[in-house]
């Protein structure tokens, strides 16, 4: 049941791929800020459920998303609903009770390394040399930007661990999303995975209602998170990894910390260390190398 596949396009990223990457960077980079805003009035369980429910609702308005899927794909789709949405979407709001949105975005950039490692195991094939270098350089940048936060209070360390666990699940999920997208299309797969996640997280939302209150800012933030950061963005990511594979598709995540840091500083009065800025430059260098043409290892 657990398998992946190579992308349908091995060339260097072109305008279409960079367009998908840019959309994901802006949408998911901003999502950490919106999670912070939503947490001011909503519990993590409520946020997670609303994201999945709103994302699924938005996709049902697109006729292509209501198309059929292969019956043999359903076990993987159910698994995708848990590993790509239900569990990590719960872990991020929990973690951001203890760490800044900018740090959460930075740590999320470890996903391409996890995705590449899992792809290598499932495909029994190493990425090309330049791709490996790009992934390692990018991950080195992630370590640099995270270093200023290590050594803080224990809760901050716990938040970092939760984000890394969610990121590991993302790396696993994009791998199993590749053959699903190639067989059924991105929209039908993502719609059904979000329905699975909404059903799975409903009990946590019910429990969290007592700790939540209505505010217009919270409602607006979770609406954007659900419709764009969940419904549309997951479909875009599934399309990207179907084209270029899980390893190279993960390069989109490298750009998320830049957006998350800028928005965190601008709107949440969060601080940024000089080492973090240097780490961001290293991450960008790794992203460029990882986007190059795939060649034999």
C-alpha cells in the first residue's frame, strides 16, 4: 500500500513549476501567521477541523474535484488524509502555542530532506548528485535558522519537536501523493483526503469548542487557512509532485520560511536573529540546486 513514483518531468523547473512553487511559498508561508491569529480565539482542534472542512467544501465547488477515483486508491487516500492533514495540521497549532510562527515556518523547511530520504527508500534509487547537494545545503540552512531558538525554555524545544514530527509526516505524504495524483488527478484525491481528515478530527473540534470563542479576526484567519492554505494549496502541491516527483517537489517548502519570517516580524512583532538571515540565504542556495535537471546518481 505504501509506495511512490517518479515524476513525469525530469527537466529543470520551467515557468509552470516555478509558478506552482511561488503560489505554495506565499500561501503556506502566510499560513503560520494566520494560525497564530486563529489561536488567539480558537483551540488547536477547532482550527484543524475547520481547515479540513473548509478546504473540502471549497473543492466541492470545482466540478473536476468531484470526479471519480480508482477504488484501489482509497486505502492510500485514507492514509493521506491522516498523514498529510489530520495529524500534522493538529501538531502545528499545538506547537505554535510555544514557538513563534516564523520559527514554525523555518523548521517546516526540513520537509524536502525527509521527502527525498523516503523517496530513496521507496524507489530504491538515490537522487542525482546535484540534488543531494542541494538538499543538504538547504537542510544546513534550516539548522542555522533554528539554532537561535535552541537553548530556550523547555516548551520551545517541545514546539520544535512537534513541528519536525509534522514535517516528517509531510515528507511521507508527498511521496504517496505522487502515484495517486498520476492515477486520479490532484483535485479528486485531495478532496477525498480532506473529507477523511475532517471526519477524523471532528472529536477534537468538539472537545475544543469550550476553549474557543468567536472573533472576526479568528474567523477570517481560519477561512483563509481552510480555503486557500488547505483546499487549493494541497491540490497545487499534489500537482507539483506529480510532475517533478516528491524529492524535487519539496523544493517549494524551502521558500516558506522567508515568507513566514517576514510576516511574523511585520505583523506579530517577532524578532529575527542575524544567523537566521544567513540561514535563509543558505536555504535559497539549496533550493536552486535541488531544482536542477534530474540525472542519474
